[in-house]
């Protein structure tokens, strides 16, 4: 009932005035919370262990890894000189789930004739795809370690047309022993499952952390220099071949990913781990096991958004004063060539309301119900509102009718206030970014999205509706 105005039902009675104020108060409260709360929420993200759900009750060693219990019971190779470890690096793929690439660890033990690949990128769907998908959305991502023969791993990546590199790790015998014991511990049934995190605990950071432990922390100590890129930069770069996904992640992820990374943190990426280990002189005998052309980058998705400004500006320039068609009509404005103009406005409105409403809904639901901390307290809620989905009704009326629908004075006032609040919220959003009140990188949205939303709101406010008088006969 509160959003009845968005349905454009001209025959319905006007909503009471106090309901306008209630709806606007709730919208303003949501807007305020969206940029005030991050200051308090992100304080909990400083500890990556908290982000990945690690329990404080687990006993950790000085490298932050669980202690290897019963290490003496692990049978180690007789001759460690005949034990070799190889870093397996897989190039990015062309799907949502493989655009960061992949890292695995190959172990060749000539003592026992063992040659296996350790892969931390597996997950169990035996619970059912529906439950697995629901858990993923909620932020419950239980990945696990698996082992397989090298030819099986290689054939899989060849089938996906992904380049595979192999490099021998230069390790001393004590380091090999430590790494061997860690892998043996990890293969125990109670240890194979871990809480996956995109940036802080994935298939690549597992290899990085185990190598650092074997090297007694020297890898981490030599990798504390800040790099130029932020997590957001890397996400956008690696999803450049999937433009819609890249733009969606840019909108949906908060300021947690906007700080500069250290070299250590950048090694959540397979290619970065390989490059850094190579710079430190820890790799040798590199070879390409499979070679393919990587996916090509797609167009910048924000160019498609800013392109909407062209028809919107033309529509704005076509605004003219409307004639009074009947006693019930009120003076106002309309668009020239309404049959075409309102249908163009309707199509643009469908796109804006759909994307804005869906993005806003995902951010709100993710904040309330998901453990994905990268989706919590997102300042982009100032631009994208879940309630914008209700605007699809009006958008369809413009598209099908080819004219401004008649609405009561009350509904017209409600929609005017709603659009005005959208404009004010967008302006505040831009100002917050300019004066540094928000730590979130919103550059692309300020440049490409905000102008489109403001011009669209102005057109709807000026010429999108045809208010009619409420006639009373006594």
C-alpha cells in the first residue's frame, strides 16, 4: 500500500500524507545507515581469520597455522634429496568461477614412486545443488583438499583451454620435511575441509602459507612491501573478459577491498604467487605443460551505461508545456512526439529500475543474511534502492501506452518526493567521495552512473506523469 503510487493506478484514492512521510523517512534512514555503518562494521575485518570463520579455540603455531599433532607418527621419505615439490600455476579461465586462475602443488617422491597433485579448489556437492547454492549465497563456503595424478589434472585444464606452468620449488631438506608433514596432516579426513575466502584463504594462499611455514616465516617477512593495486583493481582486471560480472562486482563489493595490498596479500592470485616466488629465487626448471591464448577483454561495461545519457538528454530537450485536455487535468509538461519519446523513456526505465532494484536487493539481503563481509554496509545503497523494482510498473506503462499516465495528485506528489530523494542521495554520494568521507572506491559509479540517474530522475519528475485533479460534486 505504501508504494501504490509506483503502480500508476489513476483510479485509486490518494494515499494519506502521513504515509508519504513514513516512506520517505524509511528511505532516508536506509540511506543514512548505508554510509554511516561502514565505519563501525569494517573494524571487524582487520583479522582475516575472522573473515574466514576460523575458530579461536584451534591451537595455532607462530605462523598462524594449526599445530601438527602426532607429527612423529607421520612416515617421511628416507632420502629427502629424492623428494621434490613443484608449483603448478593455471591461467585464468573464461567463467565466473575460474577468472582468478588456480594453484596446485605437485609432489614427486622417488623413494616410493609417488607422483600426486594437491588441489585445494574442490568442493562437495553431495548435499545437493540447491543446498550447496544456498550455503554459497549465505557465505558458507566449505572447500577441501583433494589429490589426483598429474595427467588427470593436466587433461582437465587442457579441456578448459587454460595454460599450465610448472616450476620446481627450491627447498632445503628441512623445509621439504616440514612441507611434507604439513601436507600429510592436511590429508587427514578431519583436516581436508576449510572455510574458503576469495582473498584470504583460497587454493593459492594455502600453498603460500604452507611454503612460508616451511621457510620459517621468511617468505612473509620478504613480502611486506605495498603494491600499487587494491583488491578491487585485481577483481576488475581479472573479470575484464566478463564485463557484466566485472561491473556487478564493482557495485556489490564494499570498501573492504579498496585498500592497497602488500606483496603477501597479492599472492592470493596464482600468477602473483608465481611471479613473487620467481623474483625471490625460489623457483627453477620452469616449463609450460599446456599453452593456450587467454580470454580477450570485453568492452568497458560503464560505457554502455553512460551511453544512455544520449537519448536521455534528447528526451530532456524535448520537454514542452502540456495542454489542458479536460477539467480534471492540471498544467504540466510532456514530451514531444510522445508515442516515440515515452516508449524510449520506458525502455530506459526498465533497464534502470531492473538493475538498480536488483543490485539494491542483493546488497540489502547480503548485508542482512550473508557472511560475505565484502557485501556488508555498502555505500552504493545510496544509489541503488530495492524499491526501484516497483518502478518497473510505471516503466511498462510508458513503453506500452506511449504517453504519460494519468495519476492522482497524491501519487504524483509521492513520486516527485521519491525522485527528489534519489537525486539528493546521489549528490551526497558524490560529495562524500570527493571530500573523503567514504573509503570505498566509487570513481566509476560517480563518473558513469550518477549522471544517468540524475537526468532520468529529472525527466520523470518534470514530464513522466500527468497529474489529475480530484473532482468533488456536492
